[in-house]
C-alpha cells in the first residue's frame, strides 16, 4: 500500500473513472420487463412463504402431539 497521499488521490481518481466507464456500459431493461420481473419474483416469494408456513404449522402440530 502506498504511503504517499498523492498516490491515494490518483488511485481514487482512477477508480472513480473506472466506475463511470463501467456504468456507461450498463443496459437497463425496459420498464415493462422490470415490472414483470418484480411481479414474478413477488409471486414466487409468496408461494414459497405459504408452503413453508404450512410445513412449519404441520411440524409444530406433530411435535405437540408427540410431546403431549
């Protein structure tokens, strides 16, 4: 690691320039595609949540039955 503050400034400037260059390469999806993806992810998360909640409920009942 360089101990010279001028090197830090130069390195930071190079890093920021690289970040800006990479940011310019990004291709953003159209809004309709982003919304559809968000809805899809939300639906999958909801289904998984319901299934895991149901499994948790069943296992809880089984454990209560076995322990009583």
